[in-house]
C-alpha cells in the first residue's frame, strides 16, 4: 500500500461507491467511469481487465446472466407469468393475505430457478394489476415480493448475482448451492410469510365485489403463444438439468445458459432482435465496469493487504470467522448493493478459506452468500431487485419511499440473519 497507484485505486473505488450509494449519477455510468479511471491511472491494464482470470471481467458471470435473460425474454412473450399470477389469486380465493402468500412463494421459487432481478421484473407489473383490481395498496405486496426474491434467490447458483460471483471465485457447483443453501432458504420463505402476516396486517382488507370481479378472469386467456411456451419450458428444464449435472458434464453454467438461449431461438418463432432487446444490457455493463474496478484493487495489492489483515485477525477460528463474515456481510450489503460488496469480498474470502486449510464444507463461502443475499433486504438499495421494483412502482404512480421499504426490510433482515447464524452454527459446527 505504499505505491501511489494503490492509494489512487482506493480513492477511485471509494468515490465510485459513494456515488452508487447516493444514486445522484446512474450506477452504470459510475461503474464504467470508475473502470475508465482505473485504466487511466494504470491501476490495471487492458490485458488484466479483459483477459485475466483473477483480476479481469468475469465473463462467466456476464454470459450466464445474458443467456438467462434471453430465455426469460422469450418466456415473457408467452404470458406464462401473467397466467401464474391470475392462477395464484384465484386459488387464494382473492383473500389478500392468501394472495400475498401465493405471490411470495411463486416469486421465491422463480427467483431460485431464474434470477431474482428478472423474476421481479415480470411479477411486479402483474402484482400492480391484481392490487388495482382488489383495491389494495401495491407497496406491501411489492415489498414482500422483493424480500421473497432475495431469500428465494439465495437457494441456487443462478438465483442471485452474488451467488454467481461466489461460484465463479470458489469453484462451487450448482448442486453445492442446492444442498447447502436451499434448505435454509425454504425455511426462511416460511418465516417471511409469517412476518408478512404481522408487518402488513392493516393491508389485508377483503372486498367482496372486487373479489368476484377478479375471480371471473380466465387465466388461460393470458397465454398468448402455447407453442412457444411449451418450447420455452422444455429448454428451461434442459438448462436447469445442465446446471445440476455440472459435475458430470463439466460445462460451465454460462455455457449451458448460452446453449439454451441459442437452442430456444433456433427452434422457436422468436425473433433474435426482439429477444436481444429483453437483455438488461445496462446491468451487464455495470458488472463489466465493476469487475475492472475490483481488478484495479487486486492488481495494486489493495485486496491482498486487506486479506492479510483480515486473515491475521480471524486466524484459524473458523466458527468465529464464519459468524463474523455472515453478520458483517449482512450489515454492509444493506448499506451498499450486495453485488459490488460480494465482488469485493470474494477474493478476500478465498484467502481466508486457504488460510484455514480449505475449511469444513466451504462454510466461509456459505457465510458470505447468506450474509450478502439476506442483508440485501435491509434497505431500498441493498440489492438490485430492490432498486428495480422501486423503479416499477414509481413509474406506475405507486411510489415506495426509501424509508417505507427500509422499516420493513430491517425487521426481515434481522430475523432471517439471526436464523441463518443459527443454521450455520448448527449444521457446520454443532452437528459436524
């Protein structure tokens, strides 16, 4: 940390973080601007930024997200998600709490299979329609769905962007995430439903006339292209199977997702240009800029120095280290977006794991994932899904303020993180 490049890289990175938190400048512009500055001050160079496995853009993350966005973009055209929303409301007999429970469960499951940002993009507009028909405030339903998306996304490698980064850095497979994180994720979804009953109790006002009106809707009419839906579901099933069979097939999730997207476009009537329009290119650009900024910190030795200091502090105390990492990750992910946080912490966690001789059942990685994913619920800017839903709500004249979200988010985060700490202690230490 004696070289001026190191301090310059820290200044650029901290400045970019501050601007991302303030939201005064769009975070994509901040990330790309920060990446440009890192290259300009020679904290990193083009070879490191674009080709280095350790300090460059993680192309596996970029192309996994792109492939899944393309698949979901095709499914969006079929009306599948509208069908699911109407179906869930009718099965809940239009009772507000039952409706919220169904939407929370659907969101959590979809977030685990796809990714939480894409899921809320599809579910939120339908939720606004349902709430309008039932004359209910949309904010509690949208906030509950954000919580569900972050908790459900915790369960799998593809569910939440931080998990993708962790998998890329650690070498953990889709099955590893499923075995270690899906059980606690399922428990926390149940806990979330119970919390929603208490937190949003004033929202659940039943209106007989409105209920009868929505019960008259025919969900099958929402399906606009049955043939495309069948093709999309078959390809999605193949992609998920490819993720699960990674230990056998040895195809990276990014390759599986791209193959699935290519196959779906090839066999279906979907236009390539239309599918590519559904890709969230700003999100991918944000990731690219972020990876270059992190790479600047790695290349200048900043990350290595932080890793050394943290490793010295924790030593070989795996229990204390995992509890500290989980708790600190939850706090910090609530303050800043959990994607840049995990991108920063992944190389540090890798050093901690090596310092502990590999650790038991990769517990440090699970601590990082649980802390970052669950901590993302704490504030309105804690996770990408939060920001997306707040934007949708504002555009539909149902604005959710920062503090309206955060007063519920803090409660949910404290409860779920406390349960996660107990889960980590019980599974990896008490019963190990």
